[in-house]
């Protein structure tokens, strides 16, 4: 790591980073708490076999920063946090989750966890045995269950708004759409797109996920992940890990729209955001359109109501169009426009609180 943890925290504006280790369960976790101006930091726990501790730290920091913006732009009274656990997903256990739950509980509500990559409602159930600071628990425990359908629906709504911006019509019927990553969220998104009548291409490093998706939606076409940017498509939907929008991929892209569920899609925001503008590609800010899952689990905190959740997710459509307008007016890339809106709300509320 060329910079120290503190230097990264200062650069990205973090409040706190917590390192958790337990040799008995094999737990090695990092909890990033970015900003709690609007409320406690809520964000999922990602389980991934990182190549290094440094890579895991950077992921926790970038993801938690994104959660701050996601909550702020969605009008939620929550801050941004995220956790990563360094492990092979096949090795997770009840003991690991319960020990992790104790670490979460030790933060006394400053951080509330939920699902993310390679975690499930069942895992949240184990965590809930040790702390009340967890959302996305199974429905039979009074929770809302898997947030993936809600995340996918928000991305679908944002994609339709992007189509409206580019083509003047938000119909996705007949549009050629590549979904990169068909895990929980990606599969639900594919379902919406197939129902809409889109021509859907899929790719994933997990062959089982590809087979599962094809078995559910026989009309989709599997493509090689190494050649996805050679395809002549209308919309690229990154739904796996981040940083797939970079100088190399942008140079190859033939699509007019990028709209997907992955976090931190731009490898370097202030470099690749402007590159997309120059190439005439519309980019739907990730933390804006993938906020459906957060909106859903956040609703558990003050009395869950599915109808209200869906109504709030549908507001992503107008927010997306507003961001595109601000981007054009201020001559800034769309990610910067979305961050500006999020940061303004945070600063406005901070000013209100400072006067109490």
C-alpha cells in the first residue's frame, strides 16, 4: 500500500476504520465508517477472498464512501459504512458470523450491517443472534429478507431513465443489453429486461451462475467475458465487482449507455467520468441507481412497509434525469453531479445540527 490507512482515510473523508480478528472462527474483517452526519452508518458486509489485506482495506474504504452518497442522495437519514470479510465464501460458518456479530455490536449502533456479495439473509440471521444492529434478516424474523430484488428494480428504473435521456423513450424493448455478473441482483435484473422484451447477453466468471440464469431465462445469450467490449450493444450493465469502467474498457466500448448495479464502477472517478463524456456515453451513477437494496433494508429500522419502499425506489427514475440535467448545466460528469447533490444534503444537515 503506497499510502497508509490514515492517509487513505483523510483523502476519502472517513471517520473510523475497525479491524476485527478472531483466530478460532477464522474471522478477519474490516469495517469502514465513512460519515455519520445523517445518521448511523448502514452498509452490507462483503465476503471475498482478497489477494491482500491492502486490497481489502481499499475496498472497504471505497464501498463505505459510496454508501454515504447512496444514503444521502436517496433521502435516507443514514450514514455510510461497509464491511469486508477476507475469506473463501465456501468457508463461512455460524461461528464466523456470530463472532462478527459481536464486533458489530461493540460499535453500539454506529454501524448497522446487511447483506452484500457472498452473504445472505441466513447469514444475517446468525449475526442477529449477537446484535440488533443488522438489517435484511429473513422475513420470518420480521425482516424484509433478500434485498437483491429491490436493488435490481432500482437499476432497472435508472436504466429506463437513461434510455429516456438518450432515445427520448424509456422502452427497453429490442434493446441489446449486456449484464456482466448474474448473481442475486444480476439475475433479477435479467428478469426485468427479458419481461420488457430486451435482447439480453450475460457473462460471469461463475459457470454455475450462467447455467442457472439460462435455465430460468432461455432467451438470454451467454458471451465470453474476455470479449464483452467487442459487442455492438445498446447498454452495458456491470453487476459484478467494481472498476470495470476504465481507460482500457472505455476505449473499446460501443454502447451509448452504462447502467448497472456494481459499486465503484469507475476505476478513477475524475478521470473516467470525463472520458465517458468525451466519448458520448451516458453513465448512470452507481450509488444513485443501485440504492434500492439500501432503501429496502433501511425501511426495517422504522417499521417495514413494502409499498412505501417500492414508491421510494421508483423515485430513482426522476433523480437520474435530474442528475443528467445537472451534469449538462454544470458541464461536469454525471458521477460528480450525483456526488455534488449528496454532499450538499450532508452539509445542509450538518449546518442544521451545528445550530441546535
